[in-house]
């Protein structure tokens, strides 16, 4: 999962590499560095919304207040075809779709978040979240829906163990079998655990530091 807030928000992007398949590109096919196209207005709105959500989460995690209620927000991120192609090519995988847009409605219990930061050893069980992804391919669009119910163990305010606990999957036949195999493997063997733990800790520290002026002391 690329390291962006959308990944930290239950790692929506972890779904995308699972839809790729092995390839053996020649040297001539290796991705070349290119100047990215400017952000679209839609992408700017997505980023602004994710930032607002990050500030709300960071305020609870670091200020430990308010102590009741939920942090709730809807987030979305567009993953451009060029980015997915370049990322997956490094692992010998191809990306057969165009742009991908993933979204989820986040809801985190504030009391649970505060306990995760303040107790010496705490297992946080979060609510079920529905993840929706739209994949473009030429003139067609494919919709994928998945469920995750994250559980994270914290020690001294740092994530040390995590599982996404994948649930129901709705997807076209082309993608569903690959998704089912990948999510089943993660549920059984925790193949994404290290990535999830790394991203949670990066969010708590580095990402919250980026927006510190907006939550500190509030």
C-alpha cells in the first residue's frame, strides 16, 4: 500500500496490488521517470478532505480529547494508472486497469483511540468498514466492494500487531477470485500485518507532525 493518508485510513490501497498479475517486462518496458500531471480539481478536493480527517484523528490521538463520541469522516483517493503501473512494475507485476478511485466512511471510537495511546498494552477492535473501489478500463468501469474489521494491538502507544479481518467481497469475476485468494491468505497468515503496522505508526508520528499546527493544543 502506497504511503498516503488513504492507506493509513485502513489501507484502502492494499486492495489494489492484489488485482495485478505477474508479468515479465523487458528492460525497454521498465517505467521511466516522468513529470506527473497537475492535480485535477477532484484530486485537490480529495486531498483537502483527507487532511481534515487527519487533523481530527491526530487531535484525539495526541491531545486525548474529546474523550467521547466518534471521529467520523468520508475519505476518497484516486490512484492514477501511471502510479500503480510504476509501483507494481518494481515487483514484476502489471496493472491491467486505468485509474482507481477508492473510498470509505471512517468511524473510530475516540475512547478506543485514547486507550491505544495511553495504556501500556491495549488491543483495539474497530468497527466494520466498507471499502468501495472503482477501476477504469478503456470505456468500462468496474466496481469492487470489500469489508474490513481492523484489530490492532498497541504497546506504549505504538502499533505492534494488526489484522484487517477481511469480510464480504463484491467484485466482477475477473477480480473476485484474485481478491478472495489474497484476502483469505491475509486472514489466515497475516501477510499484510507488517505493512499495516508500519503505516499506522507512520501516521501517528510523521503524518500527524505534518498537520501539528492544526491540532496541537485544541
